[in-house]
C-alpha cells in the first residue's frame, strides 16, 4: 500500500532537519549496522555509541565523550571488591578462567580437573539462579496471603544471593527490592541523570521496543485515515519527547492535511517530576514541521477540557476532524511508571468521544502495551503470585535482550540505561498496587466498547524489518484470534503488544 511505503520511507530517510529527531530518521539502516557490529564485540567502541548523538547534543552535555563511562565509575571498584569476596566464597561465584594457569606440559588429567572445576562453578551458579527463582515465587505467594513478615525474610534472603551486576535475573531482583536512597542503584541513577538526553537517544535508536510500537501505530493511522478528512487530530496519552510523531508529520505534509497534536496534561506531581517538558516538546515538533510547510497545532489539555471542546464542536457541526487516540504505555524509553488505571480511563474517554463522532469515520485508537499483560487477568482467580511471576519473566526478558545491543564491553552504558529507564518500572510495591487496581476494573478494550481493526500484512512486514527479525531472537506475529493485535516477542516471551481499535 502506497501510504505504508511513504511512512516507512520517512523512517529510513537520511534528511537531517531537527537535531533532536536526527537519529530517528536513520531508521532500519543504523539499527542493522549496529547489530552486526554487536555480533563481534571487538569491532565496536565507545565512539560507535557517541556517534548516535548529534553534535549539538553532545556539546550541551557538561562532560566530554569518555566521561560517559565514568557515570558508573564506582562500579569498577565495587565489582573488583565483589569479585574478591566472591572468590573467598565458593558458593557465590564461579571461578574466573583468567585465574586458572595451564602450563603447556599439563597432563590430560589436570586439564580434565580444570574443566571439571569450571563446570562445577557453572553448576553452582545455575543452582543459585534456581534458588532465586524459587524464592521470588514464594515471595509472590507470601504477599498474596498478606504474610508481610515472611515476605521481609524472603527479601533479605534474595538480597544475600544476588549480584546487582550479575545475570538479568539478578539485576531485575536487585531493582525490584531497591527502596533506600543509600542503594547503589539510586546513586547510579543520580549520576546517569546528568546524561539523560544522550542516553534516551541511544536507547531509542538501538533498542527496538519503542520503535516497533511507534511504527505499528503510525502505520495503522496512515492506513485508516479517510481521504476526505481535512484535519487529523491525534490525542496522545503520554507525548513525552514527541518522538513518535516526526514520520506522521512528513506523511501529513505530503497528504496536504492539517495536523493537530493534543497531549493529555499531566497532574502537578507528574509535571514537576517529568524530565520531558511539554513546551520543549512543542517547540521541537514545530521546528521539525516548519521545513515541510505543514500546518501543525500542538497543545496540551486535561481530559475534561478535551471532552468539552469536542462536544462543542459537534454541536456547531464541525466534523472535518478525524480523531485518533494514541496510548503508549510502560515502554523502557519512557523511564517512569504510570498507573494502568489512568491509561484505561483514557481509553474509556476515547470510546465515548469516538461513538459521538461521525457514523462513517468514527476514528481510531492505537494502544501500545509494554507491560506483561494478556487475557488471563480477566479470570476471577488471577492471583497476585501469577501476576508477579508474569511481570518478573517479562522484565527479565527485557533486561536480557538489552544485552544484545549493549554487550559486555559496553556494560557500564547498559547499567546506566537500566538504571534510568528500566529500574523505575521494576518495583514490588508498584506491582502489588497495580494488581489490586486491575482486579476491580476492566482491562479490555473490547469490554470498554471498542471494535478491533485488523492489522495489515504491510504493517507486519515493516515491523519485522525494524526489529531485524532475521538476525535477532526478536520475533513479530499477529495474534491468530486477535487480528487487530501485533506482538513482539523475545525468545517466545511477549514484551510488547500493539492493538488497533475503532
């Protein structure tokens, strides 16, 4: 379909219009080249990492290039100390191969002894991982049954077995129970905040979760857009940096449409704690649209203000706007946790306003879900332990997949990414609170009253290309019984779902 081709080309274009959005324009080509480099860790250096940022962004940062590595300099010292301690405790860590000296005259038997020693160490590590898994499962059951004292005992036991710099399982567990300001993760977040904009750009460019969801939603918008609509009005639940909208801006300019972007105004608490300010995002989007000659309106409204305006427009008979309600929820690049119940309220408002719209072109809802959700939570027997285990596996998969793009020689950069963008979403208290809210509300767009819109084959093929499905463990599929939902999986575990509704 020609519309999809236009949209996809806008992701792959090499034009450089606004410095902030420059990296998004490189699309699949940059992702593929970086991924191929990652296959051989000797070929990528820190310069590859900084090359993702435009010059003006780097000069705005209060540090030189190599200081990015120093964001978590303390890790080098603590890791060295930790290794020394682990070597003293045979149950804590497998022996390092570098510490084993093998002379050329070593006998076959001594070689076998060395191999056996290494295998025993690996076995101990696997046993420790299994113990952590078991303790986490028991913790979920303890919280479910309100055994808080037992839960505290389990947390202490887990903390005694994990290495905060270890395997994905251990890093998720470490973040899950991090609560005090003295925790190392808190210190790392404070240091990493100094380079948050550069880190945001690197994460979005390299890690495909956000780009997958944005491309899927944008393609659906372009495909569903009626030709006779003069104004395309997109209401965005969480606009953030506005990084989803440059490709849409380009398409709308070619279609000679007027584009109106409305961001849902955050609460006072969210606004003061948010890294991304609306006025800054508005300026960047307008600057980006200006060379295309697009008429673009960017505004911020509360739910109530938006509903009131749309009702007034209907009374005056102004129906030239085609409405899109876009909700991207809990993606790593967003770097914060929001309540699911608030996102559901947004979807309910979307249903109400779309049903009140024209009978011929009601509009569209695009919903990108970055949480570990499926239809099982609608079962009345959906327990917290089930919810907890599903969430843990979900985030373990995300932490593991991040290692593909930030291999061992970029471990410090990866830890900064995890601290800034993943850790805020991994919190045992928030998970419990979210589960309690879910048990009392509907979490299905179909139950809200929306009808699914089938995702096209062209959309699916573009998504497969964006995540580089041929060369990575990421796979994209459309649900067999839910043709309006596209799923991104990591080694069989769903990490992102994008659904389209009308």
